[in-house]
C-alpha cells in the first residue's frame, strides 16, 4: 500500500522515477504528448499549392500541404498502401499531387486517393476508404502547428485559445511577415524531455547557472503562468555594459524595431506552449525551443529561426550582427544547460532523491508538473508501481479522480 501513497503535488516536484521509466513514458505519450500541439513550421514556407512542410514527433510523421484553395491541409505522413512516408524532406513541393515514392499511390492535396499504380492488379477498391488520415492543423500568427490526436476528454483548446493571454504582444513582432532563416538545428541529449523542459521553464537558476544572462538581465528576469497552460519568461537588457565581448557588442548593436514598444526593444521573451514547445522572441528574430521525446531519458532538442525581412543595407548589417551575437550568447547558454540537465538526470536516479520542492520563482515549472499529473495520475506516487502494473494503477487512479 505504501507504493500507492500519494504526495502533496502542490508543493513538490515530480518524483525522480518519472524521468527514466519506460512504462511511464508510454502513458505520458498516449495521454499527454499525442494530444499536444507540435510546431510544424511557418506559413511563409508554403508559397504555392502543393508546397509542404513535414514534422516528426512522438513516433509519428506529419505533413502539411497547401491546397489548391490555398488552405492548409494536415495529414499523417503515411501512405495507406504500405505505410511508406509520402515525403522525406523537411519542406518542398509535391508538384501536382502527393505521390508515394514506394509504389506510386497518388493523393490529391485534400487527402483523397487519386490514383493507384497497376490498379487492375488489386481487388476492387473503394478509393473513398483509402484517403490520407487527417491531422488537426492551425495557423497561429503565421506559425503552423499540428496535433496528432484529439484529446479524448478536455484539454482540446486551440493554439490561439491557449496563447490568448499573450496574443497581442506576440503579434506586435510582425510574426506573420517573418521568413525562415534556414532549416534549423537539433541535437540528441541523454536526458528526459521533462528534465529539459524543467530547466527551460524557470529562471531561478539564471544567477548561478548562466553568468552571461545574469550580466545581461540583472534582477529583471521574471516568470509567470496562465491557466491555459502557457507561460512567459522575460528579461530586460541592462544599460550597464557587460565586460564580455559578445554581450557588450549585442547591447550596443541590438536593433530597435519601430513596431516594438520601447520595453520590447530591449527584452528577451520566452513564450511556452506546454508541454514541450516554446517560441523565444528577441528584437532581431524569433527562435523555437522544441523538446521532442525520443524515449524515456532521451530527447531531441530542436531549434529554428525566423525574422522580418530587412528593408535597407544599413539595417541589414546591424541585424546580421545582432543575430550573430545572439547566436554566440545562446550557444554558451546551451552548453551550460546541457551540463546542468545531465547532472540533474543522474541525480534523479539517485536513491537519495525522491522529489524537490517548488520556489515562488518556479511558477511555470509548477504548472508543467501539474499538467503531467493531470494527464498521468500515477505521477502522484512516491515510487513507481510494480513492473507491469503501471497502466492498470494509472487507470484506476484516473477513475477514482473522475468519481
């Protein structure tokens, strides 16, 4: 009975066992991750009918294609014949139709089955039954999100509904006008996706863990959370020049776009869409932070960059320099974070650790842990249930909470 004793989740963090357990990962994938929104790309990546962007997450493949009616259509990137990927590139053009490269089954941009290679060799097929399986797709301020599975009960808000508390300030950055700045970057890290997100969601560690950010922001770094499971972390650049070359030069050359308020011209703002996606807003560009789980204790960190087109050569030089310096600063931040989360991942497995306790500075982190516990109630337990019983225990706890 001690195994199923529950902790005070309001004050304590998720227990360490949740961060490297295969049975728990299967539950959170099914009940949390598959119902979450995934960032696919930007609307300006799709310039003509047939253009597509693809996305891989949670063991699934997705595809967004621009239809003849200029509407966005989302599908599983899986042929209905033998499950081959319909497209393999991150983005490109399907031409006049979506054609599977394996056997040549061809689909219209609305997902309907258009043609079957050597159709007479098959028994009679009702093409209406073999269209592509649809995905939810949403354009929010120019950013395209997909969702692989609708939540069975609740939690089905759109991206716009989720981000509503911040929409106006996000929109002021002219996000819909932005263009992609390359294909992005990713790395695979041997830590759990929740560990990576925990670290991203709080600024409590900035003074000790990120000396550079502390020099840039001083005590201005703040974090807040909203009931729609979104949060904002923000730091305001100090006027006092940093002694570090990259930071000092960035303070000097950071652009002041006229479309931003004076405060936002000096701010770094991080907008999280739980559980695992965030958009980082800077005066000179926007980047993504995507924690894509690869399994228990393993995650792919992906980041992409977008910016407003430059209108003058002088502005181009300043903007390029600011973006370069931003990259140098955040590259060092990333190195520091990788050391931090690696140490945490090892400590989470220690017999000396059960769970931590929340600081007032960790409001967004608390929100993340509450979200996990709502989706997977077994995360309330001190210790994991006996091997092979976790799904049953979780199901019983879900029923008890619904009663």
